[in-house]
C-alpha cells in the first residue's frame, strides 16, 4: 500500500468519525434540553400542589 492510499483511508475515517460525534453531541444536547424543560414544569406543579409560596 502506498502512502496516498493510507492517507485517504485515514482522512475518510476521521471525517466520518467527526460527523458521527457531531450528530451524537447535538442529539444529546436536545434530549438534555427537553428533560430540563419538562422537569421544571413537574417541579412547579408539585410546589403548587403542596401550596408552597415561591418568591417572584
């Protein structure tokens, strides 16, 4: 195998890995935001249910 072929293979694998990791990061970030938003509303509902006063 010559150096150009090895270089091409490494470049393709590197680009593919970066794309995969980028997609995984953005999906994880979206899931994190979704759970944070729903978690806050559940906490506020629990606070109202037990009639605690929240500072404004």
